[in-house]
C-alpha cells in the first residue's frame, strides 16, 4: 500500500503525532522534554515551521504545526532525527526511537484550528494522568493561559485572538478548553482521517490528491476523501442495488470486500457485477 501523500503547501496546518517504537517511552525525564522543545524550535526556525500547540506525553507527542514554507517533511526529519540521536547518545542505545513515519492530518484552519489545539492540550486529561490541563507541565496550555513562560517554539497569539486580548482572553480560552472535556467530536477524525475540515475543504484537497495520483501512487483514503458514505450509496434493492454497488467500487473507490460486507453477500458476487459492468462499458 502506498504511503499517505503529504498534501503540503505554504500555510498548511497539520496535526502531527509520532510514537515510540514498540510503544516505548520517548521522554524519560524533564531533560528529555526540554531538549525536544529546543530541537523543535531549531527545526521550525530553520525550515519555516510555526508551532501553535504541543503536548509531550510518555511514549508519543502531539503537535499543531503550520508549514509556513511548505517544508513540513524537512521540519519533521530534523525534529525526529536530531532528537532521536540525542536520546540514543544520552541513553547509550542504538536503533530507531520512533515507530515508523510520523502521522500528519491536514487541518482546515478556518474550521478546526481551535478544536485541534483543545484536543492536543486535553490529551493528559483524556489519558487520566491529570484532571485539569494546568496540572500537566509539558503542553502548550500553561504558557498559553499565562501560568508559565512561553517556550521558544510556541506561538500563542493566534489562538488567543479569537477570545479578545489580555487576561480576559486567557480566561475565556481556558473555559473553552475545559468545555472540551465533555466533547470528543474531533477525536475520531484526527485518529482516522488524513484531511480534517469542512466538506468544501475536503473536496478541494481530495481533488488535489487525485491530480497528484496521476503522477504517483496515492492511497484511496486520500483520493476519495470526499466520497459519500457507503451506507448512503447502497440504498435500494434489486437491480438498483447492483448498480449502486458497482458505482461504489468504480467511481468512489470502495473495495469489493467492503461493499460485499455491507450488503451481506459474498465478495465474488460483487466481483462478478463489477466485471460485467466493465465489459458493458468497454
């Protein structure tokens, strides 16, 4: 299966996650976390990245990064590579620190900018490590609300601008974050999707992925990010259902096994329908 395509461009925003190999810890003490933030600052400064939020857990981290110069891969290669080498030297270990490639979801900054920041800063609460985000020293929440100094890689201004200015903005922002403790609507999207945003935003970048797919392999999940839900496509019965099943495979990129499972029929039946349709259209 091809790797997910990085739909990177100047001004793109990404929710980034990376995890330790075999889920091992990548931060063992405060010195590790301080070094990571220092390397993040260097990477952003060198390759045109802007960090709007972060949360450093035990065996993984979350970032909201703006790719100001369209060089996300360079930022991340420097970050994970430099920090991994530092960690290995300090612990006298060898081998990979991170498990595979970092995960990046393209974010619609107009619709989900604040939602993603809130999701990141509430991570320790959802993991039940703390009950309030101010109790976790290694996220962007405390510096954003004025409880600690702002570390060099972090930009807090844009998020606070939505709430006004000064101490009142910080109080309103804190309330906004705490309201998210009972609202997990964005969590499934960030875990599963490569593009998160409004329907228009998803259509725009699905079309971009389809154009790029003509020159390189792009996963179906990106080429067909704007496709209808399979349950919506497979309404009806009889001949109409058969036609919709074929349409789901040929036009919307669903696999024949996905369609068969949804209809409660054998895979070979769907395969036969598709072959017949392809012959009729040839």
